[in-house]
């Protein structure tokens, strides 16, 4: 029970961190010498509903490989902990529910950004964030399988 409470607390804190980062736009996030700026440059309220419109130029190297890795990787990595932690908290999680979470959570965040003009609705962010949740859930399943064997 205590372990469960700790996991719920960690999930809640991480979810608040994500909401703060993605909805309230922490201006600068620092990790040692790395600095990431999260600003909308006056584009709040705009939308991209065309899948892969922003992903493809990154994958083709048109904006530089470092920028591509930071943008694509960051959108995926930020959501890996959600996919990993939720099954520990909600033990009835299966791949179908993980997939539903992977679609619903990023859509909710992007929808809030659009409606309240807190950023840009980008379907590519939904795709990348969903991928992060699926990666996290897959890691959970791998660990669970190794522990049981």
C-alpha cells in the first residue's frame, strides 16, 4: 500500500510538471549546460492538423539533426514516464487501455492549448507524445515479464 501511494505521488508530481511545461510554458528548462526554451513566439491559437507536417522535415534533416533529435526525442521522452508509471498505479492496464491513454492524454493537452490559446495544436505532437506513452508502457511490460521469469 505504501509503495502504491509513493507511485501515485510520483505520477501526480510528474503530471503537474508536464502540465506546467506544456500548458503554462515554462520559459527555460536547464539540465547542466543544456538549456531548452519553451515559448510560442506569438503563434498561440494556431493549429497543425496535417500529420507529419513538422515531423518529416526533421526526419529529412532540413532543420539540422541536433534540433531534430531535441524536438522529436523530447516530445517522445517527456511522455515515456506516463506510459511507464500509469500501469503501476492502475493495475488493470492492458495494451488497449495504454493505446487509449496514448491518444487521449496528448489530445487533451493539445486541445487545451488550442482552446485557451496556450500554444499551438500540433497533431505531430499528439503522434510523438502517444509514441512516448507506448514506449513507456512497453518498458513496463518488459520489466514485468523479466520479473516474473
